[in-house]
């Protein structure tokens, strides 16, 4: 064998060995960092978020897939098929929570929108906007406001109205009671930032009304089950204005801290969000950051950036119609 061939062979061997090292290391290597939170009786160092299952044919497969997921915490809709009014059964929630082995047992939070009414939810009455012009018809409840132009079928609500709050919590047929009865570990409350909409329209105490709403809901649920978890999504600025808010919640979810899809957020917005979220961390709350980039470099960057500020990260499609596992950030 000539010298050039030996060198060539050596390079090939090195490349193969290097390749093996990479292959061997990749399953255990991930960049979720050392961030973890103690929630109820478990340690959570990764989470996932999915609301619809358009690409999975059968309900059994959906349950099996969620059960097998190794994410320590999953956020799923309170309903399997909200548009068909199909609730999860307690057995299904239990199956997903228990997992298929010790590595896949998990906390499951139910997504509930408390700041907008959704026309496909069980509480909706078709007569409220029978002509579908986005404006409540005569006879609609006084808390119902106009349709959100960005999200057809979602209507603004005067969330401080007791009739709306009674739909959400406080009685057997309310949303939160149903969530408790199904065996969810907690709730993930969306459209907290509805208070900004009403502040802009002259409701000067809209923010404190949202804090009161979440606090009352939390107190009610925790009275029924002490370790029930309450996570608002977004609206983190409330914590600076109303420090008591931090006592009502166990953590917070925040979308788009570092990126808006494949664009990096402006420094000032990013820093403000991180600053406000740090109040939650200081109070011992979990911080879950949700981002929607598709660029692999940005995906790595948001996972690392979240870990750097002491938060957990999940990257998925904005439609939340698929539970993603991102290469290099696999749940364990
Ligand atoms: Ca109408
Ligand atoms: Ca884990």
C-alpha cells in the first residue's frame, strides 16, 4: 500500500469513527440545559404543547401517541375535539398521564381560553350571532362582544362579568369543574392579554379585573384540589403591576419571546419579556417559553436562549396541530 493510500485510508477511518461518535452521542445530547422545575411531586425539564391532531386518523392513536410522549409536561386542549364537543374521558386523561413506562408519565394541563368566547365550544348558543356578521345579535348575553377579526369564531368577552366567569368556573357544569373531573393536573389559561384590548377601549381597571378573575379561578380550583396547577399564557406584565398575581399561579407560558416565526424579536421586546418573566422565576414559578420558528438554527438558538434565562422551551407549528420533537432537544 502506498503512502498516499494509507493516509487516504486513515482519513476514511477517522471520518467513520467521527461519524460513529456523533451517532452514538446524539441521542443523549440535548440542549435543554440544566433547567428544571418542581411541579406538584415531580421534576419537569421539558414540555410539549399540542391542541389538534389533524394528521392522526383515530382517537386511539392520538391517545397512544400522547401517552408515549416523554415530555414531562403536556399542554393539550380540554376537549379532544372541541368543534364536535367531544370531551376527553377520564380514562383517556389517565392513560396520557400514566404514560407507557416511567419515562413517559407526565403532568397534563388543559388549555382553556378565558379571555375570548369560542363559537365551537359547548357553552356557545348559535342564536348569539346567527347571522355570523361578528356582531352579537339581539338577545345575546351582555358579556359577549365583537368577533376577533384575526381569529374567526373567537369573540371578545367582558371577562369580568359574573355570567361569563360562571361558564369558566364555580359550578358543576363549568369548564374548570369538568377539567377537574377528567383528572387533568391543571389548566393553561389563554387570552389573558384580553385586558390590553379593554384598556385600549377605556376600561381603566381591565388589568386588575383579569388578575381578580385568574386569582378567583385559582383559589376555587385549589380548594377542590390542593395541587391543581394554574398556568396563564402570556400577559406576564401583570406580575409587575400586581405582585399578588404571582401567588395565584404556579407558572406561566409565554409565546414568541425570542422569535416571531423565523424573525428574531427586537432586543427591547425580548428584554422586556425576559425581565417580566424573571419575576415569575424569582417567585418560584415555572416559565415555559413557546416559539414557532422552522429554521433549524433558530430552533437551536431559542432552546439555548430559554435555558440561558432559566426557562424551558418548546418549538412547534403555530397551528399547534402536531406534537414536535426537535432534533437535539428530545425529551427524556
Ligand atoms: Ca350578528
Ligand atoms: Ca424530562
